[in-house]
C-alpha cells in the first residue's frame, strides 16, 4: 500500500503573509472596521506573524488596538 504524500503546511508556495493580510483586512472592512496602523507597522506585524513570532492572542490585541 502506498502512502499519500502529506500536504504542505501552507496552501501557497509563496504569498501566505500577503494572503493573510488581505483576508484579514477584507474581513475587517466587511464588518465595518478599518485598520488605523501605518502601513509599515502592518508589514512588520504580518512578517512576524508569518515567522511564528506573534501569537493569536497578540494578533487579536493588535487588531483591537488598531481597528
């Protein structure tokens, strides 16, 4: 019996952080919330998120503070 290949942890070869940012921002906009943080701060946060340096709770707190 052949084993099936394990799918990758991320759905895209590249662009996971950008996709996370766009989906997050879209969700916030659809619910009437706009991010107030400057662009560079957003980039840094989502880079750190993609590197596993930001927890889910920390992201939620950041979004509450900047939304």
